[in-house]
């Protein structure tokens, strides 16, 4: 398994943004695809629909280089 270790700085900025939309449900789906033959996920959305925010969220969630637990408190994935 490959891990992203960029930290959570970008996701911290995202969740402080006034227009942030909680897309942490994507984490549940991503977890369901790990270690399966069909593990590739294509996120095709028009411009300005939060693909970078989603990537920053996944980076913070899977990163081993920082503790992001508190960033996800109160978001959908924490339920």
C-alpha cells in the first residue's frame, strides 16, 4: 500500500474555508476499494467542484507523517 505523507496543512486550510463542503464520505468508499482488484478510482468532475479539496482530505487522512484525528472531529466520517 502506498501512503501519502505530505501532512495535513492543506486540509486544515480547506476546512477553515467558508465554502468547504464535507466530502469525508469519500474516505469510506476509498477504504472499500483498498487491496481489491478494482482499486482504481476516477474522480471526474467539472472544474471548481472540489477535486483538490478531496485530494487534500485524503492526503491528511492517510498520512502517517502527522496526527489528523482532530481535523475530522465533527465531520461525517467521525460518526
